[in-house]
C-alpha cells in the first residue's frame, strides 16, 4: 500500500489510482519527475539571428570564401563587415 501523503485528497490518499498520475502529476499537481536541471541547456550567446538577401551566386561566393579562410559563414561575414581597413 502507498504511504498516504498529507495533501492527498482523492481516492482515499492512494496516489497510484489518482487521475493526475496519468499526466505525470501528483495530487497537488506537481510533476512526479523531470524538470529543469542547473546548468542544463544551451548557453546564451547574446547574438540574435539576422537576415540579409543575397543571390545564389553571391551566397556561393561567400561560402567558398569562408571555407578558404577556414571559418563558418557567420563568422566570416562578421569579421569582414567589422574590418576597418
């Protein structure tokens, strides 16, 4: 038999037969497992996606130049646009 929890009010305190268990919740509507873990997930980069237009030929040239410089396309575009020569 399941230990009766102080907040169980349904089914005589038997949480195994509670309707919320089917949804992964206990009688107080708290999740039974899972949730956020400290340090989990992608770290913020403070960069936002941007959009610009280029023809297929222009984009191919950007990709080729980035590959020749051994950079990703985003890094290549940023470094070229930020140059001050």
